[in-house]
């Protein structure tokens, strides 16, 4: 966990890269999930905060940089010399806004629901009609469960 946090801070907040560097991830998608999951853990959040403070990266400093980024203008280069224009760089501004919104938790956490179905049947020998009926039944069950969860969520938020 400490290695993940250290790498996360060193690579400027890339949880996927931190997971790839510190865990035995089989692919980038697995690393993305693992990195995201780690960032939800209070111990990881506290360690990252401690490391940031150790590097003197304070909330005030971060907010100042965020404000700068949200006012970014187009930069052009000619013969190796960079010049900032008065034209707003909307792509950069959006990315900075998105970072700020994530920090303020404006994006609701996505929930993942895993359902296990025990299919002790031999699909190879099953007639096509029976197989299609089985799939329709599973889809119906999933839709019904999803509807229940949505209603429950609305009831809790309402």
C-alpha cells in the first residue's frame, strides 16, 4: 500500500500507473480498477495526504494551480519559442475543471454490482430454443433486480 501511495504521488496522481508499478496486474484494465479501489480506502487517502504534505504540496498550493489551469490560454510555438495568447484553451480548462470537480466529489461514485448465477447445465447439448429461454429469464431477472435497486436508491436519496 505504501508503495502504491508513493508512486501515485510521484507520478502526479496516476492510480493506474501506481497499481501497475506496485501490484501484479495482468493488464491495464485490472490496474485501473485496483488503483481506483485503492483511492477509496481511508488508509490510502491518509497516506497520500501525508506524502503530499511532506512534499509541501498543500491544499492552498493545489487550489492556486487549479485556478491557473482553469484560466489556461492557447500556447503556440514557433522556432522553439512558446507564446501564450489571449485565446482561451477550452480543452485544457475543461481538464482542470474536471480535476477540480473530482476533488470536490461532484461526480457520484459508480457502483458495481456482481451477480453470480449457478448454471449447472450443459449448454453444448441444450436445444437453441431452451438456451434462448434461459437467457431471456436471466435478463428478466437482472432487469428486475436493477429496477429494485434503482427504486431503493431513489427512495434513499429522495
